[in-house]
C-alpha cells in the first residue's frame, strides 16, 4: 500500500517542478544617457560599428599581422578565454542539481559475536552483502531555488563571454595605439637626429667664424645650445623608441619580427579614408548597448536578479528525497538470487521556523546586490556615452587642428629661413634666428604628435563604439562564405 500511494505523490511533486518560481521578472533599466550624440553617431552608413571587422578599420598589412600575433599570444586574452571555460563548467555543475545523482553502491560486512554475548552460547559469525542503485538528498525544486541558482550561473557564464569580447576589442585598439606610438616616436627621433646634424653643421660654421674674429662668443654659445638641446632629444627619443618596442612586444605576447615594426607614421590620408572617418549624425545612442562591456554589466544584473529568487525560496519548505533499490543477502553467492530484492524510500520535509533572521538578511543582501548591479550597469552606459562623445568631438577637432598645425610649420619654416638670411647679412643678431629655429623645431614636433592623435583617434573610436571583434564585417563574411562554397 505504501509503494502504491507514494507513486502519485511523487508524480504530483514532479509536476510542480516547473510550476513555481520566485525569481523576479527581469526588466532592463531605462537608458540613463541622452537619446542621441550631440554631433556624430555610432554607425557607419547602415552598418553599426559593432558589425565592422577590425581588418576593415586597421588596413595596414603589417599592423594586421601584429594584431594577429597578439590575438594568438596575449596572456590577458588567454586568461579571458579560460575564464569562459571555467564559468561554463560552473554553470554545468549548477545545472546538474536539477536532476538526481544516481549512484550504485556495493558493500559487504562481516562480524563475529563472542559466545558469552550470543544467545546460543557459541561464537557466531555473520556476513551480509548488498548492491543498490539510488539517489540521496535530491531536492524537489518546488519554489525554484535550484532553477534560480542555475539561471544565475548561466548569466555569469554569459557575462564572462562578453568580458572576453571586450578584452579582444580593447587589445586590438591597444595594439594599434602602441604601434602608432612607436612610429611617431621614431619620427620624433629622426627629426631630432636631423636637427642635430643641421645645427652641428651651423655650430661648426659659427666656431670657424669665432676663430676668425667675425663672430662673438655669445653667438657661438647660442649656436651651441641648439646642438646640445638636439643631442638631449636624440637620447630621449632613442630610449622612448626602445620602451615603445618593449610595450608592443608585451601586448603581442611574443617577439615581433623586425620587418613588422613600423618605421614612420602613415600618411593622414589613410585616416581620412578610414571607415570611421565620416560617421553620420543622428542615430540613437542606444546603439551603445552593443558594446560588450555594457552587455557584460547587464548579464551581471540578470545574475543578481536570479539570485533574489533563490533567496526568496529559502522562506518556503524544502522537500528532498532519498531512494534506493537493489539486492541484499547473507551470502555473496546468493546476492542476486530470488527473494533478495530490497528497497528504501525516505522523503524529508524541512520547514524554516526560526533562524535568527538569516533568511531575511540573505534576501536583503540579494536585493541590495541587484540594486548595486543596476547602478553599475547605468554607470557603464554613461561612461560609454562619454567615451564615444569625447572621441567624436576630438576627431572633429583634430582634423582642423592638423590643418592649422601644418600651416604653423610652413610659416615657422619661412620665418626661420628669413631670420637666417637677415642674420647672414648682418641685419639681425643670432638670437632672432635661434628663436625662429626653436619655434620651427617645436612646431614640427607638435605636427608629429597631432598626426599621431589623429590616427590613434580611430582606434579610440573603434573601441568606444564597441567595434566588431571578428576579423571581417558582414559583407566580407558573406563574400568569404560564397568563396568557400565555390
């Protein structure tokens, strides 16, 4: 009778497993940023930046090879990928709690009872053997506690996947920035070397004139200052180039062949022709929700939301089952003989009555944790909006700044040429020519730095807009797929 009555009870309990959940319904928080960017927006034509492959943005062949090496060898990216595997395994562990753990157990015991303790007065030896299959402590998830924990683990796993995408995009942008910084410092080094060579030649002429009595000692020392200043810059930029190479090697995670290292900054025409150079205005800022760090923050929010369901379920009864079936006998040879069947069924009901407020405190912790993740999610969006707005504002200004800086270099070069001519004719002193030379040198350095800023701004825009982390965009993917089919 017991076995017959428990069957419908067990079936009814199993039917309730999917019928009750105390996890709050997830609602995405309102977008905490302006509806649109004030100037430009985060899409190229009809294709969002998140769908553009990094090869479409960074078109230099040597830079692409460096990026490939970094994606294959960078240790931070490798850790991010391993974190995904770890989170996936943790999710599978939590998901397994939805099903009972079946285990087979075989055991045997032997005992000897001394005669003075035996009913017959003679020593007695007894043996028992059993083999069973069953499960122990299986929780019937009537109120969704296990399912809430499974959902939490799933969202944490998905969060690590977004973190890996974010690390990928950041690495591509960092490699591009480090590569361009190395090129710019090499240009600055060459400028310092050229300046040193030209000023050394000028100093030798002034030294000869001084020896002949045609030039004062002041003029000679003023000429020497430009030589020593250039020599200082040569050594400074030599060290900086070496540091840039070390930084690029660290990012790449492997030694880079010398033929892949840049020698000079690319022409700014490549920046003007880039896909990100002309981003149309008017698209909504909600496109930022494609950024992986924002998706990661939302996954963490969903995980915290699921944890509230598990905390709520702790207020309700918990039912666990332990059951087994098998065979038992006094002799090993008779273990699976007729009439040796055995079974046990042990349901257990646990009802929380008093726990010092622990369940209420756990629910408060879960609720506050959810509110914290809401604030973090909103902060990530606001930070992303600022990053994109800053990058777009800088991009618009840098194009005009570069044009003005080039004009300043041209004017400074003319001023230096005229000042030297007036000095050589004896109209002005060497101080005027020296000042003009310093202005030209400073303007040329600023021009290189402005060109660097113009080019690295593309990498900043790519990262800030959640640029695509695949090598190719949708159009190129389709073309490659059709080529493989042929």
